[in-house]
């Protein structure tokens, strides 16, 4: 009943090693302090005949310097140790499989690149890096998979990402870890890791909702994006061809890379990152398009090639 | 101190002034008092009531968590319980417990002053606390608040339909009480020290109050701003935290933690002070590394302002922010570690006795060490990513707040009780309570570390079956802990009419507060004491410590100041 959590991702294994090192270190310090306190308490209890020679000032200074230096060194070592791990797992591989996750009180929705959707569960293939683009429709939630040792807040008005490479097939808990109201503790889900073939079959069998890219192409005209963004349009709006991955200079002087999260935010929060040289006239689509439609648009925008001709 | 200090008790044959307790018995004499000692007692009564309310909420929660499905109370009730527990325990118990209660009583006595610098402001602080408390209790009676004590937006500002505005206003008003107390203490320490009490002769408890006052004055306004923004957004629908209108939900977290991380130190620094007083007294030993202890406290108070982002590693803030906050959080571990080692070093070569206060103080060292070490886990970004918002965090901060601060509060309460009331309590009952608390505490909270590591999120009303065994263990521990907390009111209460008279200095301790009568007169001292030695002069410098009563510190001072009339 008191079992360690399953370890089902690449980073979970190295997390466990790091955690173990810290537990051993902490155990050692606790033992050291406890031993000092207990041994001194017994040896120097009132009335004991221990030799209580005076601790000379110089000695105590040296002792102090020594343990201050030792703790400072220890702290820096652990900082390096932990941060190195963090940085190693910070950036997702470029070929990671993408899934869009939508959180709302109190459920999890996922949309795959193929357009397949699921509710309260997320199927992913074994051994393949998967990156989640996450949005919330209402309050802050947090996508927590103990078996992956990963957690990421899902914040309204912003796209957060999280990536992992599953190393074990099976089904694992998904919890909402940021308190989000009445149903917080029932905002659960299941992460199902399947081997590559089984996953492909599963995806195949999902009721086809058409490919995301196709839906996005249609929507780009239907939702009125084209009326401004079409290169032939009279409205002064950026040309979106080849936008994906390009550095975009913003009106406030920052330069950001147009990744999927940026594209998504540009549609849902156009006032947030205004492109340099343009007026902030783009309407806010957050109430007009649902999560899948946005995912479709983003998918389609990413396929647009730069028109160099 | 010199024997002149002894003169504070009045000379033989001279009638002592009445004790502060005897100076008026009417309700009015209490409610309009400007005596720091009476105000301390008003605070003591207040925080006891709040502790009972907050503790009852915790007990109900632990009962609820015995079984995986939520059966005892509804999810909404559970959410209100943990919010109530957090709001009350943080702002109406922990924050005022040591500074406003013990600090209020001891500070002027410990620096040889007749009162704090602004006695009326001091009373106002208490009324602000009461006003804030009444608002919070009103929100409770109307139906409660369900946002968690952290009031995260946009849940608190746009989604919760509970009494958020009322509770936030309560905390807001109470905050001004903290600020006033902080200013009062700072000015008091700067201007009211008695002759000869230089900065480097201040007892560490006074230093800890100094450090904590700085934090209260500088950090609490940030809390006020954060809460005010939530209130304003709820009342006037401004959209400050609403992304659809250009607001930013994360902004709240930045402001909130800019207060609330330093607030963690509001809730532990004074404990450091108390423990230093108690350990030296019952080890009959000078504090090991006085200067280092002072600077460590100041360093913690200042560094504490630069680590708030470690509460937000998974909030979506940038990698660089995460690394910087992680680095600073590791750095702040160093002064904390210095304190633990110096306390252990203080025991070396002492003549240690194990009165109840001492048992609390020794327990504190252990629990604080464990709480602090698990702080290293959560300072590491990748580990925090897994354990944040799980029971690991719950256990971590309870080790600091309850294992640390509540234990220190009890150490201090038992230490100064004879001074406050003039009575001795039953030492054996007090020791029993101290042991029970230690056992009950670990039994309750250690399993939560494991639960968090296994992945159980916090603030869960129901949970998967895998987590049940440890939850049951934790709930059993909570029963022991609750029983232990009920003991002190009983034997301390009994001591009021059955207790032996304490005498001026039952522990033979060195602080100035012990040189006046117990309970002290309204003016604290008949003649203000003069100080000419370092603090904790339990033995002459570079001389072997001696047992309590063998040859007391007085003998030491006497040799340096022989011309007194004692
Ligand atoms: Cu949630």
C-alpha cells in the first residue's frame, strides 16, 4: 500500500536518482544533528562528571567558519545538481508529437494532431517524445502525472507546455494539482501509454473528425482571418506564410519566436504580443473559437510555406 | 547586568508596586489598557480562541481523509474547512503568536523599558486584529470561503461564489495590525533600550523581534495590495486578473508570494529568538556564536524578500526565473543551517536540565532541521516540479510552521509563564504534553511527506485508494496531537490558582525581565536596570560553565561591580 510511485518516463528515472541522493544527504544531516543534540544532552546533563573545559573563542570561530563554508558548498552543489537535471530536460525535442490539452472545471480534454479527441484520458505512444500545449478555459489548473514526475500549471490566457518520453506502457494517474473549486479532487484523468503499433491502431479507430490541418484551412477563410491576412487583402496585417519558427519583432521591443504557443496566443490574446509595425486591430477570438478550432488553425498556420517567389 | 539591575525589584523593606494584574479589575481596565503586558494577554486570549477554531477545522479535515471517498462532509464544506484553517492559523495565530503575544510581553522588559514606544498604537494593533478576525468569522458564519488561504486568481476574483470579499477584507485589516506592531517594535528597540544595553548586548529574542518587525513593515503592504486587488476586482469587475480583458492571473501570485514568502519568516524568526533564550538558560551556557546568530537572522530577513518565485516553478514562469529563484533559495539555507549548528554547539559543555521549555526547544531543533532540509528538496526545480502542490509541501511547511513555530511558542510560553502570571505550573504535566506533541506531530506529518512523494495532491477532498494507509496514519497522529494541545490550557489554567509562587527568577535566567518581580509591576521596574555585560552571561567568558544555583551569574557580575548594596 505504501509503494513508490510508478516511474514511467525518461525524466522520472533521473528524478528518482536525484531524490534518493537528497534523501540520503538529508538523513545524514538529521542524524548528525540528532546525534549532536542527544550526545551533548546526555554527556553534559547537569550533574554529570563530564569534563567541561571552556571552548576557546578562536576554536569556536573556526568551527563556525568551517560549517558555514560546508553548508554553503553543499547548497551550491545541490543547486548545480538539480539545475543540471532541469536544464537537461528543459527543451523538448523538435520532432515531438504534439497534443493540445484543454482544462476546464473539472475535466481534461485532449486533441491529437490527427484531430482525434478524448475526454478524461490521454493516449500516448511508448518511447516517443510528446509535447502538450495546454490552455485553460476558466481558472488555473495543473496537469500532474506522478508517474512522469511532472507537473505544469494550466493558466487561462496563456499557453503552457510540458513534454515527456514515456518508458513504460500502462495506465497512470492524471491529477489536477492546482486547487480549482468544488470538483478539484474529481478532476482526474488517465494517461495511457501504448506501444507504437497499438497507439497507431488506437488513433486509427478514433471516430474521424478529419485532419486538424484541413479543418484549419477551411476555418481560416470562414472565420474571417483571410480577410485581413490574405496577402492580397487591403487591411494592413502581417503575412502569415512561413510564420512558424520565425523570430517576430514585437511593438514593445521584444523579439519572440513564433512557436505553437505563440500562434495560439496570437489568436486568443491578440493584444498581448502586438507585432511591430501593425495596429492592434485584430479581434480577440477567445470567445468565438473553441479549443479544437484554434488547434486546427495553429496546425494549418504551421504548414504554410514561406512564399519566396 | 549589574546589581543595580536587582534594584529593579525594590530595596529590602520598600513596598513593591502592585503587579500589572492587580492594576484594575474592570473590563474597561483591560479593554482600554495601554500596558504592553495586558495587551499581550489580550493577544494570548485571542490567539487561543483562533487556534481552537483553526485546530477544529484541521481535525474535521483529518477525519474526512480517513476514507478515500469523501463521506463525512461535502466537497464544498471540505474546501471551506481548509481555507478557514489556513487563513486563521496563518494570520490569526502564527503571525501574532510570538511577536504580538510573547514579544509584546517580554520585549520592553527585556530591554529595560517601561513600555513599548507607542503604547496606544499597541492597543490599536490588537483592535485591528480583532476587527479582522471578526470579519473572517463573519464570512465563516455566513457560509465560508473556498479559495484556500492563498486566494489564487482568477478563481478568487471571478469564479468563487463564497464570501471572499469579507475574508480578504478581514486579512487586509489584520495586516495593518501587523504593520503597526512592526513599527512599534522597531522604534521601541531603537529608542527604549536601557542604559548600557548596546546592540551587541541585546538578547537574541530581541534581535529576532527586530528582524521580524522589518519584514512585517516591508512585506505586509504587498499582501494588502494583492488582497485589495482581489476585492476591487470582485466589487467593481475591473478585470485585473482576467486574461480576456488584458489582465494577468499570475500577477496575483507574484504579489502574494512577495508577501507570503517573507511571511514564512515572520512565522519562524521569532521562534529562533525564543529557542536561543531557552537553550542557553537550561544549558547554563553562553550562546555559541552570538554575532553569527544575529547576522544570520538579519540575512534571513533580507534574503527572504528575494525568493518568492520558488513558489511558482510550475506556474509557467521562465526557466531563467526558475533558476535564479532556485539559487537564492539554496543560498538562504546557509544562515538557517548556521543557526541549527550553533544551537547544537550551545549545548556543548553545558549543565543541561530538561524542564518542559527545554524539551520543546530540543524538539524544535529536530523538527526545524527536518523542515529546513525538505526545503532543499523544494528549492530544487525538478524535485519541486513533482512535489509542489502535493502533501509533500503540506508536510514541509507544517514542519516549519507547527514543528518550528508552534513548538517555539510553547517553549516560550512555558519559559515566561512564571513571569507572566507569577505562578509555576506542573512540570511533569508540561513535560508529558511536550513529549506527546513531539510524537503526535511526527506521527501526523511525516506520513504526508511520503504521500506527497507518491503523488497525492493537496486540497483533495477524496483520493484514490492507494493513499489510504498513510492518510489513516496521519489522522491517528492528529488525534494524539489534538489531545496534546488540550493539555496546556488545563495545567496552565490550574497553575493560576493552585500553582506555587514562582519567585522573580525561577529558572535563574539572565535576561532583564527576570530582574523584576513576577508578575511585574505596571511600570515594569521600580528603578530602570543598567547593563554592563554581554547577554547570556551564565558563566564568565572563557570560564567553564557551572550548574544552576552553584554559583550564579550574579557572582560574575558582582566581581565586575562590587560596590552595590545587595
Ligand atoms: Cu483543476
